[in-house]
């Protein structure tokens, strides 16, 4: 069989699979909404899948997750190793809800053992919807392209007012400061963003500040929920 024949065969398989793909996508949304429907005031922690247990940012993630979990915040991660594992581990250490939104990848991603609620996704966009819908705030630890994607996705949705503004915290000035400095200098110079857009981002090395920001936002959100109920 020629390369052309192989390509034609593959295209036919893809075409025949389109209808079933829609059902798979729908099932991922349905399962996610169902399993996470009772999740209140959860915080999502993003970060590198490559950090090992001895890495300082892995250790910091465990501490951040523990501190947030002690204050009653369920923790959501991408469900894999590295920072994701550390986030789930910190939550489970203090008996808090520990959610993992796992994704099928050819490398790096394998479910960590610290999830009390685990969902498996084939499609990145369905997984991202769960992060956005069920998170009250985000903590971005150092990471690679995936972390950058999740950070900029959340930032863009807030900048364009597609979602309510929530805390978007970058932990680790050594890692993040250069990116923030470049954006403030270059993007504002070319007028592709506004100075006020940077108010959406908090950069810190202070775990207590992370907890304080999240608690303050939870109080605000609770008041908004109460006001909405009174108007009904």
C-alpha cells in the first residue's frame, strides 16, 4: 500500500469518527458538570509536570495547597505529576477535597495518587471549561508551555470580561518577574494592552498573601451570592 493509500484510509476513518467524537465531547462536559456540581470556592493550582519531590517549587506547592485547604478551599489541579501532584497532595494531607482533571498525553501525564475526585479528559478545551467554571481563583507556579497556556487563557478571559474577575496569582518572582517586566515594557509600548490590565495579576513569594487574597475574594463572592438570592 502506498503513502497515498494510507492517507486516504486515515481520512476515511476520521470522517467516520466525527459523529462519535461529538458524543465523547458531550460526555466529558456532562461528567465534569455532574461530578463537580457541589464544589464551592475551589482554587486551581497550575504548574510544571516535571518538578520532582525535592524541587523547591514542589515543596512550596504542597505548603500553598495545605494552607488554602486548611481555610476550607478545595484544591483543583491538572491531576498529573510535578506541581499537580504537590497540589493534590497538600489538599489530601489536611483531608480537603482534592480534584484532579487528568488529560491524555503521549508524555509526562500520568494520574497522581492524591486525588479524592478524579476526572479524565481527552480534549483540552473540555478540561479548560472545568477549570474556569469551578475555580474561584488561580495560583500559577513556575511551569512550561502548558502552564503559560492556562495562565494566559485565564488572563484573556478576564481582560475581555468573558468571566468574572478572580484572583490570578503568580508564585515565584525569580521565575515570573522577567515575563511581567517584558509585558509591561513591550506590550504597553506597542499599545497592545493597557496598564490597567496588569491589575488582574498578583505576583508574590508570600504564601500568607495568597491565602489572604483568596479569603478576601471568597467573602466578596459570598456577598454577591447573597445579594443575588435576595433579588430572586
